[in-house]
C-alpha cells in the first residue's frame, strides 16, 4: 500500500474514503488508534499502488490543499 494523503482531520479522511469506495477503490486508514492517547496525530490514508492515480484524482476534488497537482 502507498500513502494517498495525511491529515489530522478524521472527517476529511472519512469523506475521502467514502468517495474512493464509491469508485470501487479500497482504502485503509493508518494511525487512527493514536487518538486513544489523548493527542491528535496525523492519520494516513493508504491505497494500493495500482489505484493511486485514480485515487489522487478523486482526493484532489475533495481536498486539493493536501495533495500536489497531478502532472499529466
């Protein structure tokens, strides 16, 4: 798996995961368990490498500030 984005905002992570799922892309959230310790840590949203380009296009529509623009 490869990192798609990193954010401390769990709502943003959920929104991107839902949009990816709508397009048939599986995504996994890493590091969410860190919130148990009372601090907010960045969560990583991971996708399969073969889905990365499609996933980046979807994520760019939702949160362009977290990703660099794609170079086609």
